[in-house]
C-alpha cells in the first residue's frame, strides 16, 4: 500500500513538472504598441459615497494600467502650473 502511494506521488510530481516546463516554453506575445487597460472608472469613493463636487463638472476617478513595449523611452512627465 505504501509503495502504491509513493508511486502515485512520484507520478503526480512528474506530471506537474512536465506541465510546468511546457507552460514555461510558451512565451507571451511581446507588446509592440502602447496598450491602455481601464481597470476602474467611478464617481464614488471607496465607501460608496459620491465624490464632492468640483467647481466645474462632476468629479470622476479612473485607474488605468498601461503596457509599453520593452525598451521604449518615454518623454518627460510634467503638469503645467
């Protein structure tokens, strides 16, 4: 019985290693263009309350994840004052 458990565990470990190695060989497609992904857009705070009014228009919160191609140089980021 113990021999059967050991053989089953070794077989399971071998299958897991083979599948993990196979997955590693599948390389993800390289990013060739800038890709924005909107994660969240809302007019409410974390507790569900509406955000306070701005002098002009309604406030809105957006969270965006942006993927850039590897090695791409970005311009300087600044905010006009």
